[in-house]
C-alpha cells in the first residue's frame, strides 16, 4: 500500500532539536586548547598598503600569532573568479577587506591586540556608483583589468524598432533598487582545527560546503583530500553563506598554529564582512497595442558588483533572462552590465537576479494597463507565458508553465471576477479616515530552478539500505551534501526517500553535514535542492531497490547505491548566443503571482501592507506546510525590501552598521493576513513533478506593494524602499506643492 509521504504535512525532522536547544551552531562549539581570533578590517574603501607593523600586537601577552598576507600560502579565493584576497595585499578595495588576523588565548586578548596593529595607508580615489565607474577615466578598482565593467550581456530578439512602430502606447521608466542586508539571525562564526587524520577541518554554517573545501584547499595550497568542512546548524542564510566569509581565516589559523581556532563576528562585523544584494539601475521602454498585447521592450540594467566579482556575473545573467518578465514579447532588446566599485562586494541573495527586475517590468505593466484602460490582471492574462510560448530569450517554454494558473488563482482569491471572458477587479471599501487610502496591486514574476546557461548542475546522493527479517528495509541512510539553511531540505529529501522506498519515514536517516562522508550536492541556492538533490535521492533509492530485487536478501545484509543527477537530464540549457544573445537559459522555472492590499496615510506617506495573496507554482508540493512557511517568511522579506530596508554606504563607508541603524521588519510589521496559494503545474524533470519555491516567495512582493501604492494614491514610486518620506514627497509633487 503506498505510503503517501509526498504531499503530506510531515513535521520537520530537525524541529525537536531546534525547539529544545540541542542544535549546535558554530558559536556554540568548544574544543580543548582552543584559541580565539579577531579580524583587523580595512580603514579605507580604496587605499594602498604601505606597511603593517604588528610587532606590538605580537608581543602582547596571550597572543599566539598575528597573520598577514605573507602568511597565506596562496592569497586568493572567489566563488567564480579568484579576485579576492584572504588578507589584503598591496591595497584594499573596500572597508570589508580583512587586513590581519590576530590569534590569542582569549577573545578579549585578541581584540586588545588588534588595536595595537599599525597600518600605513595611501588613500586612493574611489568609485561608488556603477554608472560613474563605467565612465572613461574613472578610477580603476582592479587596475590590471583595464576597466571597471566586469560583464556585459545582451539579447536581441525580433525587430525592436518595428515593434515600437506597431505600438499604440509606449511607456518609459527608470527604476532603482538598493543594497539589501541578509540580516540572518546568526552572525558568522566558525572553528578551524586539525582532525585526527591530519586534515584541516572547518566547522561552520555554509550553503556550499564542497565548494568551500575547494577554495580553502586552494588558499592553503593543500590537496582537497586534506581539507574537510562540517556544517553545523545554520541560523539563516538567504545567499549570504554561499560565498566564503571566515572559512579560510579559521582554516589558516589552525594550519599555522596547529590548534583549534575560533572566530565569531559581532553583528557589526557580520554586516561589514559579507556581501549584499546587488543594487540595480533599470531603464525600461515598453510598447503595447490597443488590444492589450505587448509588442516591444527595450531594457538596460546596471548592477553594482562592489569590489570583487563574487557571483555578480551569474546574478546578472539571471537578471538578463528575467528582465522583460514572464510575458510573450515578440521584439526585445536588452543590455545589462555589472560593474566594479569600491563598495562592499555584492553577492547571492534570495532571488539571485530575479528579485530586482520585477520592480521595473511590473511597474511598466501597470503603467501600460492604466494607459490602455485595462484591468491589471486582464492585461497580464493576455500576455503571460503559457506552454509553447516563446520567452524573451527566444526559447520555447515547452511544459510546466504555471504563470497563468498562478495569476488566476491569486486574482480569484483577492476578489477578481471573470465576466464575459474579462477580469474585473473587486471594489474596495475605503477607510473612514479621509487621509487613509487602500489600494490593490498585482505582480507576476518568475525564477529559475537550478544552475543555468549550460552549467553542468549536478547533485550526488548515496543510499544505504540495511535489511531486517525477510529482507525488509529496516533502516535507510541517505547521504547527501545538501545544507539545510532553514528551508527544510532535510525533511523534503526524507519524504522523497520514504515515498520512493515505500518505508515509514522514521526509518530514513539523513546525513548532510560532513564533506568527508557525503557526496557533493551543490549549493543551497537557486531553489534547486528539491529538484536537483531530490532527483538524486529518488534515483539512488530506485537503484538501491533494483539491486535489492536482484539478490537474495536477508537480515543483516545491506544494499548501497549512488547516483549523480545532472540537470541536463531534465532539460539541457545553453549560454547566450555571441551574436544575438538568444538562449535556452534554465532547467526549470517557478512562477509567482502576488496581490497586495496596502493602506497609505496620505498625510504622512506611511504605507502598510494589510494583506497579501501569494500564489506559488511549485510543480508538486512535497510538504505543503513547509511551503506555507516559506511564503510567510518570503512575504515578510519582500515587505522589508519594499517599504523599510535601506542599507547605506556613503563614499564606501558603512552608515547602517547594525540593526538600530538598518531596520528590518519585526513581528509588529507582519501583515494582518498572508494567504498562501499552492499551485501545482508539474515539471516532470523534477521528483514527482516538483520544482522549487524557496526564493520565489520573495520576488513578487515588492512590485505588488508598489503597484498597490499607486492604486491607492495615484503616484508611482520607482525607487526602493517606498519609505514614508519618499511617498510623501511624491504626493506633494503630484499635488503641485
């Protein structure tokens, strides 16, 4: 009889340990003989290092070592391009650059000694706006590259000039999204040590432990077999733990001292020491015909990479593919750039290039709908991608396209009705206070599942079946290097294994954490683990069952199977064509439709998210409860991005240094109601038809809120956050004051 674990509301397998406090986070770790480390950070956004005098720090009682660039065997790292230094060498390019590492018998001693290090700098002119950094003669962040432009992508589809000639209505807009801090609960912490086999071992919260091993081994000039990473419990990530932060520093400390070395960042150091969401500057020109069909889009995107490459190129590639939205547009011209500056490095953050573009393309959709006299849902319904549509990058959307279903489900839930084949919005009862106005805003958005543009995305899983009486599966051990960063992947993979093996879920044991034991499953990013790692687990289980069926099985015996699932098995992807930029970029997609009910105080400009209807096409809901939890968290993060969060650097110096200066939503900001709507349009490349959902829950929230603000007040907000001051200024301008 089928167990039916897929689609079931199973309690998360890690909940008991987290609720009871048994879960071990890296800051909780202690080892005998452990030393403590502190980082000396750069004083300037851009400067040459003329000398470092650490003699007083080294002589300070209790100090074991002070490490600088000359102590690093291979002083470079980077998740895509190795343009970062473990410890700054010759010059600093941002205030987030580590310059020295002090290692002492206590944390207090390390902190006191750090203050004794004297660094002589020659300050250099910097660049802090990517648009200015592109100009001829701008100061160069990396002189050897000869330019600050890290990457330029383009797409040319159809004939844009002819498309605009057909348009009855053309709208333009210029949009800006800011840096955003990941703001996870647990600041970075880690311990490096030499294990019993002589391996450099790092205990840390990480999203891609196997890639960390690759970068640590490179920096220490060691074989990867001599490096190991163990992932502890993780107090949030959102992309901020995909890159190296302190992993190499604690590994270097242990490698040099041969003792355990612990490093724990303060909140201020965390904000300084890891990258941020990319700011984008977005120019749009979009045309449509009188009957409500899109005919042309011309788009320019410029993103701020900060001082180092990190993931700026793949983030930009994703943004390029999503720039025009999930719509059928026959004529498209897109140019995108990511540019070095002397700001903090920017990197992966929930959405990875799909969060910023909807601020532009969804504002354009509402502007067009208003000019055409069409309901915003109706206008979108006429243009959204469906099975067989041609995407803006020129590829055929073959199957599993759930955009229209998500839009219809969200609209219906929010009160839209379809009359005479046309969508009609509900009437809103306005507040009695004359200065309060309610508005409804709609947004569609889409995001990739898995790594894209021809990248060989893969995930490996090992399944060990231990047999009892009569050959029945008594215990199944699933080994896979998939970090659970709070999204519940451990539970989802256990459900997939239980469903495939047809055994009770309490017989499934998950092992995720130790790179010396588990296969590489890739990063906890790109909303990929259910699709990629779930497929690996499913197929490893199927192979194990096949082997079990082919042998005489008895008590005490075991069966082992491994499987490496590659994304191209589900759908091969291609890179941008060098002439046209056209491509088939992504393995799979998730589709989102959000409707926001927002109240605006027209006297103060204060906007409040009252209610959100959030429809997510997840392909197949492995665990509906976990999806609903993702929706709740994603809406709150998107709400912060839309209304509240403004991470500020001025001329490269950080002004929002902690959570008293950088505001994030609290429980008091949660909307009165969040309505999660699970849409299931399966992608048969994923396990049981599942796609991904972790990042998609955030990407449409901010544009829906901005469109609701316009519906309530008549003003367009084209820069985030839509703060009370910004809305108030827009209202004054509209009133001619």
